[in-house]
C-alpha cells in the first residue's frame, strides 16, 4: 500500500496483487469515516486483482478534518458540500491516475455511494458503479430526509444545485450494482428504490440487491455479492 500526497489529490493506493490487473477501483468512504477504515476492504479487492484507490475527501483526514461529524447541524451544513466537490474532483482523479476512463470502477459506501454515483454519471464511459447504502437520486433523497427530520423545504437555489449533480439528471449507461439494507435508518432504502424506478427502463445493466434486517452497515453477504458481481463483469 502506498499513500501519495502531492499537489493534486491525496490518495491511498493498493496495487493489484495479481500479475494480470483487472480494473482500477476508486473507493469512497462514508461521512465522518476515514481512508484508514477502508484498509481491509481495499486489500480484499486488491487481492482479487484490482488496483484500488481510496481518495481523501474534503473535511476528512488531512483535508481540514472536522472536530465533530454527527451533530445534525454539521451534517446538514457540509454533507452535500463534500459530495459535490468530490464529484468535481473525479475528473482530476481520473487524470491523476492516468487510467482510461473505461478502466475505472466507482465504488462508494453511504455518502461515498452518493459520490460514486455522481462520479460515474459525470465520467460517462466508466467501467462500472457500485453503490452500497447510498443513493443515486440526490434531489429525492434530500426531500425525503428533510421531510423525515421536519426541516425546512429546499430553496430554489438549493434545488437547482442538487439537480446539477443529480445522476438522474444525466444519462445512465454504466454497468451498475446497488446494494442496500432494508432497515437502513440513516439513508432509507426508498431513496435508492426511487433511482431504480426512474432508470430501470433506460439502463441495460443494473442490479439492485436488498438485504432484510440490515441497517446502515455492510454485511458479509453484501461483500460477497460485490465480489461476485465483479467476477461476473470483469
């Protein structure tokens, strides 16, 4: 494993452990997490022959990490800021890796799932997308969460910004695997179901797997299904 800190983006790299490299996976972590917490998952993927890149996200790790993440006001203020900037940085990341876009798989967990979906939509022609307990339906997700939490409705400018990055506002052509716990209390499965309902008629290669009695966590079955999907596609 190598950590690269340079004038572009700080990333942690896990070289493929097979002589024949399969693809490059860009792995995004969730809100308030860290690149170091994804070490085991990244090593598992690199052991399967993938080069794995775990980018540092703004307001995390060495990029002005916050002192507290789970105060509701902090989440409301910064969640979408991190998502949007990370999507913008996906272009820089692809250039930094010097890997053809068609060799990149975007994978994310929770907030990282939002980022991965946005990156795949922005980087059309990518090899694949895996979204675990996140959502590819940005506007609907924010509307649902605000209603659930009894917050104010979106302003016109907030809605316009969400639409700008919302994968549903863009063509869906990337082979996609979505995994979600049915009892997720953080990012309700309804947010991902909405994405599927809106894209199922136009997306040729989309798999949506639901996990009964699973809250906002990654189960062993989820990991096994991710590895199986990667084996089938790459």
